C-alpha cells in the first residue's frame, strides 16, 4: 500500500481538489508508479483527518480523468501505463483513402456559417470595464519595442500565464515553450493539420456526429476524414482508424457526452500503439455544472495529445485569442508555420489577456458566468421536463447547449425553424451525421434569460403539436 505523503492547506479550502492535485503530481512525477494500489478512502480520510466524502470526491475526479482506475475487489490503483513503442516506419505507399462520406454543411433553415450559434456565449456579459482596464494597463506599461513584430508563437508573458492557468484549471502538463498563441481553435487546428500532413495524406478520425462547420476547415488543412461513431460513453475507440483523431472529450459536440474513463484509457492505448496523435478540442470545458471540470487528455499523455483551446466561450469569439499546447518538436513546427502564415497574433490583446489572467479577472468572470449559465440551463431543462417530457434531453452536465432527441413525427428542420422564430438558438443534427440516427436538434441556452425559458418551450409545444399552422 502506497504512503502518499499528501500535504493539504486547510485554510485554503477546496480540500478535495488539493488531494487530487497532490496525487496527480505524484503520478506524473513517478512517485506513484503504474499499478500502485492506493489506500482505501476511509483509511486515507483518517490519515488526513478529513471526511471520507472528500477523499471519495478526489478519487472520482482522477478516475474520470484517467489517472486512476477503481475495481470492485481490487480497490483504487494508478492506471497501468501503456508501453510506448518506437516510432513506426512510414509506409512506402500511402494507405487507400476511405470514401468521403461526410455531407456538406447545410445553409437552409439551420442557418449559415456565421452569427449566433447554440454554443455562443452571452456577449452582453463581456467584462468591458475590466477588459478596458487591462488594455489601459498594457498601453501605459509595456515598452514601445513590445509593439513591434514579435515571436509568432506569442508573447512570453501570455504563454507563462496560460501555462499556469492550464495546469491549475485543466490539469494540463504544459510549459510556456510548448504553447503557441493562435487566432482561436479553428486556426490552431488548421496549423496542426498543416504540419502533420506536410509529407503524407493524413487520415483524421472525427467524431460522428460532429460540428459540420469544422469539416471544410479540416479538409482544407489537408486531412482526409474518417467518421467514428459516438455513443453514451463518447467516441467508440474500438472503431477507430486513421493516423490521428480529433476529439471533444470534456463535452462532445453536439451530443454533450463526456468521454468515459474506460474510453480515455483505450484512446491512450490506441495512440501509443500506432504512434498516433490525439487532437483535443477543449472548447467549453470550463463550464461544468455538476462537478469540477474533468481534466484534459493532454495531462495524461503530453507527448501524444495536442490541446487546443480559446477564450471564445469564456469571453468572446470576436477576440480571436486561442492556444495550442503540443509536444516540443511539434510546437516548434506550429510556431514556424504561424510565422509563415501571418507573423502572429495582435500583441496588445495578448498582453491584456496575460494581465487579466494574472490579476484574477479571468477566474472571477468564469465563476460568475458559470453560476449564470447554470441558472439558464436549469430553467430550460425544467421547462422542457414540464411541457415536453417526450423530448429526451441530453448533454446537460456542461457547456452552453443541450442535445434534444425529438419525439416520433417531429422533423428536425421544422423544429429548428420554429425554435428560431421563438428566439431560441437551434441547429439540426442531421447535417452533422454520416450514419443516420434519431432526429435531434441542438439548442443553446447561454443567451436565453431564465424568465423566458418557459414561454419559449410552451411556444414550441404549441407550434409543434399542430395547434398553430405555419
């Protein structure tokens, strides 16, 4: 049985999070080796003089992130580490290309590429005064030379602050030199795929269903897409094929499911067994409502996973500020590609975000919006349960949207059109699929005031029941 040597600060609060962080660091640092059995929760709680529930919460967090496994009769252990083989030799001939089956994005009633989306935040809550203060601070403190062409990978101050934030909030294993600042997740993915596909045709596995807006971007970047089905546990790893995979493990889009611990472990095995890359789109993971956000995959395997994130959901998409965290060699290649593309991101906004992170403004804004979005989610889900119990509501644990499986006889496009006429942000799931499935729509709640939810859902019920003819 391992002696854990856990240090906690009772004055700081968040004891479960402290225990999880100590264990996570011990696993990464090799002090807790793969297969090591941890003390029973009751025994560790006694040693630390905390309640057993606190230790259970810490263990459950690490099981969800894939650092621990828990089995009846065996107890809780550090997840066995998959052996890492030598890089495979490149085949003399490229593999045959699978048939392109991904449908083109629709531009009918489901909307166009731009504008309000179900995943859009409430921009009326953008912290204008605090952001203005951050910009003023930058303009009065940074030297003039800082406004010249800089490192295309991003200003050092922002990479330093982001590295600390991602380690603390997303359980990432990242250093400033592994970060590249980009113009949002879309540009980050484009750069990563550009680098990975330079010398071969990259067969990229993608979730099915997936965001139809990403499909043209991925193809333009040089990837040949291989759809892989998603079920209640997330991406079906047993059906994976390709050279790399793009996943949204913290909150799959559009279904909202969280990648299960078993699937996380299987995905790591798949990546190491074939020397493959995992591209992790961490698009809205900070907005988790039922527990602390599940740590990112990159923290489990920083040499296999490329993590992409942005401030688009937390602050505003229009800022066009994001990041890519990649293994050292790949990060340097992405940095060079960014320099060749457009010389890097605007520096004033980078310094402002660094100041916002350093002074705690970003954390305070996230806490405030997490509370507000939870109120809005609860209002929408409650109204659906009251007025439309035949609609199956999924994916509500996190994010800014819900996934609605429709009753028999409901048409996706008509449902979306009616929802939009009632002021709801909605999109059909059909164009996001390759394999047909139950009719479903995605509905955003970030811009839906709680007091408007019942009225909107009642209107949907009346219109879809045929009491009012379009």
